[in-house]
C-alpha cells in the first residue's frame, strides 16, 4: 500500500497498481481512513490511495505507508482536483475509482467548530458524482445508516448516473470489496 497525502504531487500517466481516491468527512469522522486502508489491504495486496486529509503526522498509524514525492505549494482544492482527474481517467479502464466512506459522526470526538457534520463532504461528493457520471468514471460510495442525508445522496447519484438504483454499501468491508471487484473486472 502506498499513500499519497497533501500536498505531494506525482505525475501519474500509467500505473500498474490500482488507484483509489478516498474521500469522506475528516472533522468528526473518527479517523475512518485508519480502518479503511487496512480493509482494502485484505482484498488487494498493493494499491495507491490518495487521502485528501490535511492533518497528518509521524504518529499516525498509516505513516509508514506515506509515499513521498515533490511537495507542492498549491491549494488543497487544486491538489484534490489533480488526483480526481487522474482517478476519473484511469477508472474507465478499471485501474482506479473514487471512493467515499460516510461514517456517522464520532461520539467521542465530534467535529470541531460550527456548521453541520460532513458539510464539505456533501459538496465534494455532489461534484465528484456529477464528474464521474459525465466522464464515464467510477465512484463507489459506502455509508453508515445514520450519516445525515444518506438517502438523498443515494437518490442524487441514481439520477446523475441515470440508473434505476445506485448502491451505497452499508459497511467498510462491503465498500472495500466493491472496490476490489471493480479493479479485478
């Protein structure tokens, strides 16, 4: 497993490993990426994951897997779009996908500050689902039942992709398994 964190930039034109852009709430999300990445490892022995989370340190459990490269001074949004475009392009050949995990708010460590839980995630997810539907890219969404607005997210994804039903996986394990199936297809 290789992890790309802000704001490390790599020019990825062709890769041998599957690439996953992992998005979801940070503040109040309960460090879900620390559980999600090992779950992906259970299915795929090696992959690249882009983790658009601003707060990382050498104390993080995933720190040994960080993939270091050229540091950029670009804004976080520019950095995210760089990898989003790569994931969308590569997903057409089953080499990548955008993945979202939408956990309910952590009760021990709820969000800090004002505003609703997952506020940034709603906008990003809407933008990413729309981009995937317009480009023929792949997005896999998983979420816990108590994530606010989950049924509306499912309905919007269904409409954007023109499907009779859009699956949102109810567990981390099922979401990781769906990613595994996508890249092995």
